[in-house]
């Protein structure tokens, strides 16, 4: 463990990714790769980690879904079925229709996005309508929500990568991270604190991480099989907890 962050329970996982990278970079401990679960990664995080710290952030992003996949024989048309021309600000559907509306907007939290609409006149007679849109507002047909270009392209690239066996094998390293978290939770009661205040709790978290690092180093130096590491060092963990 190279960094310990302690927050209150209301903080979302995505809010600490950049903080972790910044703290490790200050101590010159920034990794070439950082393997995280889906709670800590978005397209914006992948881009920021790469640009700010030269870190390759590895983790699964949200899937490209639409309508819930009602018919396996005729799957719904996700964003991947559409072609985006960023220069002309136009999107083309699988049937060749072109979007008629492109507007820059922001979410309530300030995140920029692009809303794209197709004309209902193009969507109504389309043979793919049932797989594409339920729109019936009298003006718009199918609509798409896109991230800014650099983020959208990274998102599409990662979605394609994470379907490959090569990426899945690369992500297998996450199992070791989950094993470490499990060991910390079960042996040092990491998810509970007997202390009042975040500062004292953070100190306890640091001591727990230090104990695990000592255990892992001892096991490595003595050739202890991984399956016996947890049980053989219970006493040390109890002292550190």
C-alpha cells in the first residue's frame, strides 16, 4: 500500500481518484498503471491520469446500453451503432439519417456534455425504430448524450478494449488488490473505527496499511505461500489494529 485516504461515508469513490494520484505524485510514488474497480473510473479520470501524471488508469467503464436489451435476436442500437463527425457536429445513424440538433449542455454537477437529436420524421418510418427509440414527443426521434470529444473517444476505446481477452487478463491483477482489501477488512476491522473524528480514524487506517505492508514483505522474504500468509500473521495484525 502506497497511499491511504480516509473520508466520510458520503464521499463518492470517483471523488478521490484524482486526490490519490496527486498524493502519490508528490511523494514520487506514482505508478505506471493503476488498477481500480468501476467505482473509481470514468473517461475523465482516464484522461486526467494520463495527462497529469502519465498514469494508465485500468478499470471497467460503464457499458454502452440502450432500452435494456429486450430481444437478443434483434439487439437495441447503442451509441456504438452511430457515427459521430466532430468537425461538422453531425451524427449519422445506421440507416444513414443525419442528426438535426447538436447542443452543448451541462449536468447539474457542471460536467459538460453534448445532446444530439434526430428528426422524428426520419425515425418514424425507419425499420429499426423498435430497436432504436421510443420517442413520441412530436418533434424529436432518437437522441444521444455524448461526452466532450476527447472523453467520448476514450470511453469508446475502453469499451471496446474491455471486451477482449487481452484486456481481461491484464485486469486480473485487480484480484490481488481485492485480496489485500479483504485481508485488511477481516484482520484489522478496517471498515469500522473505535475512534471519534476523521484524523484519529485516518491514523488507524495508516497503521493498518503499515501492518499489512510488513506482513507482505515478511511473507515475500521468507517465501511464505500466499494462502497461509493471513493466518500465520494474525498476531501481528491484532497488535497493529
